[in-house]
């Protein structure tokens, strides 16, 4: 569901992807690259496309470069399958955030931020408020918060793993369903492609 022409255009012209453009230029061995050259490099160097997809997920741009199918414009015999495709596309957009590695997710950053805030708070209470007689209790509470953070991170990591697997399976299934609809003359996949991202325009 990635439209490579759009990917190449964005890598070349959108500042969000400047680091990826630099990687493309290194592979090409020159500073000026055409969109066609970028597409060829993406095909031969898969990690460049993965970096592009990761940036999109991190910035909530998304990597589903297809619109939902306009059900009303289809023949009746195509509508049921098209409805399932639309449901899948909606679900894929919803869980795409889980395709990030958990270690690079905003959730982990959030957990660490809370723990750093707590350790500074602990120091504040003990030193500045002269609560040395309570220091063991305060440190104990901090250690218990570390345990809670570890337990929560483990739970969320499991959610990432489950949803990432669901995403991969549903992604392939949806592409197959769209191909089937196209082969049956119900639609043209090219009509569904989102050529450019509104966030970048």
C-alpha cells in the first residue's frame, strides 16, 4: 500500500525526510538524484523504505497510501468484499503505530520521563525538605514505582508485538482482497492511490 512514486517525491522535496535523502545520495554517489533514481535505490536498499515508514509512523503521517473504496460506485456483487477492505484499511491505520519497535516508541519515552521526574522529586524531598529520617521510605516508594514502570512497559511491549503481527497479516490479506476486486473488474487500484500527503502540502 506504499506508493513508491509518492515516497520518492517526498524524500526528494519534503524536509522531514532530509536524512533519508542523504542516505539515498550516499548510495547513488551523487548529490542530485531524480525521483526515478530514488525509486530504484529504494528497491535495491530496503532499509531506506523502512526508515521512511518509521518516520511516518513517528509523525502520525501513516504509510497506507490508499483511500477507502467508494462502495456506492461499485456493482452490487463487489460491495461486500469492498466493505471488508475498507474495514481492514481503517483497522490498519488504527494499529499502524504498533509497527514501531517498542524500544523506539513514544510510550517508552513517556515511562522514562516519569521515572526521571520521580528520582528528582525523591532527591528534592530528602535534601531540600530535610526528610532524612524518611529517606528509606521515600526510596522504597521510588523503587516500587520502578517496578510498576517495568511491569507496565512489559505489558505495553506485548501489546506492540501482538498488534504488529496483526498488522502484517491484515496488510497482506487486504492487498490480496484489493487484487481480487481489481481482477474481477470491480475497481482499479490506481484510483485509490493517495498521490500526496495533505500534511506535506
